[in-house]
C-alpha cells in the first residue's frame, strides 16, 4: 500500500502545472529599472532558429537545461523619451529558460516587446516559461504604459489583486 502512495505522489508532481503570476509589462519595467544591471526595451521582429529551443527530455522531464542561449536577430525600435522611436537592428542572445520540465517556447518571426540586458559586447533577451521578459504582439496600450514609466509618469501595474 505504501508503494501506491509513492506512485500517486510522483504522478501528481509531474501533472502539476506551472503556476505563474500574470505577466505585466510595467511590473517587468519596474524590475529591470531597479536592477543594478543595464537594461533597455525594444519592440520589433525577433528571428532565430526554432530548432535550437530546448525541450524537456521524455525520459526525465526535470532534466531540461535551465538556460539555453540561442542566436537571434532583432529589427525594430528601442525606447527613448519620445517612445519606441530609435531604430535598432542587431544580434541578440536569446536566453531561453526552463523551470523544471517547463521551457519557454518563443516563436521566430513574431513581434515582441523585449527587455534587453546590456552586457559587454552583447544584448541578452530572456524568454522564460512565465513570459515575464518577452511579450508577444504588444498592444499600443502596453507600449504607451512603458513610455509613460520611462518619462517618470504614472507607472501602475495591472492584474494585481
């Protein structure tokens, strides 16, 4: 009987879904703005080889790599005091993250609002399974909210109780 309890506990662990706080562009903006690291924001088309995205191994779903760097190209505009107006075209390291068996699955060729960490000689974009640093098809409202924050205007998060 004890073995049945162990088997059921293991099955329940694998069946649990990843629980994430609903992503919000302003919450992310505030987090990166408070960071000691240098960050920027850009909106544009992100292209990369999707075959390079990590997947959790069938034999051990929790053995997915925590981070997988993927070479990407971003063409769009970066945020400045006038909004998303400054042209940007360049290589980006897309750091695809896995939390246990859950891996981010960004799509190449899609438009994203990207928070870029500026490191020596490279820009790094993070894609996590909760979608907190890479926002697909951002709305005009979300881009305006970020611009308002950048200009030191009202910077209210959405979706918090």
